[in-house]
C-alpha cells in the first residue's frame, strides 16, 4: 500500500474511532490529502500553526480548527499539551526532528507520552535497528525506548493507539 493510501486509511480509521487529530502546521502535499480525508469523513482536526507559517496560506487546513502560536517552539508545546499520544508517519528531516523531540519530552509529571511509528513498508526499519543498538549500548534507557512503539498496519496503529491513550488524540508531523 502506498504511503498516501495508508495515511488516508489511517486518518479515516481514527475518525471512525472518534479520535481528534492534532496536526502541527498547515497540511501540505500528502498530509493535506490525509487531513482532508479525515475532514470529509466527519472528523475533527486541529491544526496548530506557528504565525510565520501563515504566509504560505491555509488552503490545506480547510475544515480544520486552526490555533496560531507565536513560534515553532510554541507550536510544539501546544501540540504536546493537546495530544495524548503521537503517530509518526514516514517523512523527511522534520519528521525525524519532531520524533526526537516527542520521544524525549515528558509531560509535567515526567512521563513521556507514547509515540507510535507507523512503519508502513518497513520505512522505519533502519531507525528501529539504530534505537535498539542505542539501547544495547546504554545510550537510551529502557524507559525511553519503550515510549516508541512500532507497527506496520493501519489496524496495528489503531490498536496500539487505543491501547495506549484511550483514543483521545493523535499528532502527525509534517
């Protein structure tokens, strides 16, 4: 299954499970298509956007509730506050940057929120191997590594998210 089809199916599945999607930024490209699939399915999507990102327009956020922050850091903080868990889909450098941020930033009680890697097509296999190596060589703690769950199907993501968060919210980095 192609990434776009996987992402659309996942978003529709989340809507069917009454999950509110929380997205960082204005959706573009593949993300915009997925967010629009969720909106078309009757889902609630919240886009948290740094003020400077509004220059590119808000076309991808049609039908979404938009929250504007003063900075990228403010955007990340609000997303972490709104979401109970996070789904990371295949993507580029900003995806990896945000994954590191999510995996290492705990809530005020010091407990990191769960992160689910949607390992569609084995996209994250090399990263998972590196995380396991970092654990084996004591660069990552068992607690840190255990916050990142890896699944490779839409049903697996939905099951893992429901088991972890009680189906409250999800975040998909751009």
